[in-house]
C-alpha cells in the first residue's frame, strides 16, 4: 500500500509539473493528491468532496478514485474501456472460436457450443442450439467469453436471439430475442455491454445497438443509414466498421460518427481487422477474369493508424482475399485461386515480409479464427463441411 501510494504521489507530481490543469477542467492533479492524502488518513473530506471524488460510485474514496482522477487530468476517460470477449480479428470472422485462459471455445458443425483444452483434450459440449443466420455461416457465431459467461447468437425453442451460458455449460439464458429469424446479426461483448447489429431495413429498426448483459438498457447507436455494415470491432471507446465502402467509426455512446479511411474513387474497402494501434484492410480492388470468364478481384492489403493516418501497403496484388485476421505481428488471410476456385490460407508479417502459405487447396472457407496458437477455419462445402484447425505456422490439419 505504501509503495502504491508513493508511485501515485510521484505520478501526481509529474503530471502537475507537465500539465497542472486537467484537460477536463472538472478535475486537476491537486484533486488526485487530495484523495491520496485522505486515503493515507492525513486529512478529512467534506460530504461534497466525498460525492465528487467517488468516481466509481462504490461509496469508498481510495486510490482507485485517485487513479481515475489522474486519467481525467491527463485527458483520458476516467476508467479504461474493458477488453472485448473475443479478439478483433475473430470478431470480423463471425467469432466461431474464442480463447479464455486454458480453454478454447468453439462452435462446431453440429450446432453446439463446445470447449476444449488447448491440446484438444477434455472436450465438453456446453449447449446445443439450432443454426442461426445464413446457411453458409458457422452454426454458432459471435462467441464472446467474459468472466464466467459465454455469450453467442443462437436459436432455442425456435427463438433466435442473443444467449448466455456459464463456462461450465449451466444456466443457459436468453438475453434478447430477435424479431423473426433474421440473418446477418453480429455481436461482441465488452464489459457489461453487448454490441450487436441488426440488418433489417431502417424502418423496421435495423442498425447498430448495445444492450447490457442482463438484457436491460437497449439503445440504438446508429440506424441503417449510418451503419449499413455487419461486422465491427470495439476498440476502447470506439466502434470501427466498414460502412459505405469506407472504414467508419462511432463512439460507444453513439457520438462522434465519421469516416476514418475513405475508399478510392472506383474501389471499396472489403475486409478489415484491427491489431494494436493499426487497422489492416483490403482495398483498391482490380477486376480480372478466371478460367470460366467470371469476374474476380485482385486486392491490395494496407495498414493505417486508428485515426486513418500513416497508410502503408503491406502486400500488393493478392488474388481474391475473402477473409482477413490479425494476431500479434502477423496478418492471416485467404486467397482464392481464380483458375479452380480453391482457397489457400496464408500469412504475412505486418511489415509485408515472410509471406507463407499454411494450408492449400481447400474449398468453401467461411472464416478464419485464431485462438491459442492455432487457426480454426470453417468450411461449408458438401464434402468438406466442418470445423478444422491447424498451427499458425502450418502443418497437419485436424478436424474438430
């Protein structure tokens, strides 16, 4: 406690010398020092000060409130935004696999939510739910693991909606029912909030929404005119998504809507994945013809800062990227061969070096999720339907 107090006191002094006054004039660094002195038993606070300094509303004034005041004094939100229950790249790939500690959670082709250890052992079916969404999509989509709960989209007793279940498979709960069996829902969970999309037309209530994990507080953030997309990433206080050919963003409270990365005049941005403070995306699609004279695309893979600045080419002239994911210093993607419509799963370093093919000549790939050092990919072909996994460095493929 004394060490923490000393560290915080030093931080207060440094901020005081560097800034002195908060970017939000409601607080200054001297307020943080006052809270620290009270926490150490050196002074007393008035009732008004107790109310003002209890930033987390827990009825106790302590170092947690001092840290929150320091963040505000530095121009930051009082509390860091919670991490989503699945990675940004997996969320953009329907989230049919996720990792939490020693467990990997996944949706299999038999329409159930399962978990297994990283080595494939101790497999357990958590719940069995019918298919939701398009027939080509993974059966259980948009898995998020937060605390002791697994959240996902499914259908129980013919009711499509957002569900939650304990990580041990108990206490299955319908959080919110969808109006009809609509396709095109996407979801992720961050902290106490579920963010989801509804692709119905705007006059029926479509758009981007959030709702608490207990089913209360439903709020529309953007209607279909502002949010025409499907997949999205929650990054801190922002939600990033592909809108009308561009990468747009909006704050988690629905404010600040705008375009971050605009598409070029004749081409649209098709895929996106966020890793760290960089957005990776495909753009500048050039059309060509395959062996059956059908049109296909040649993509350029780019990266840029979260505010759209410092745009760079990662990889040029990639044939038909259908799926994109990121993990640490690597970008993973699928390449569809226009000569035979077969797909390769490849990866390249974020700086554009070391492009490597990991899995070759597969068909009908619906998405790629990366969990626990392995790539999970879902196929919907008549003869290859199922969920598979392979090491992020390639090697033997295993069907789940």
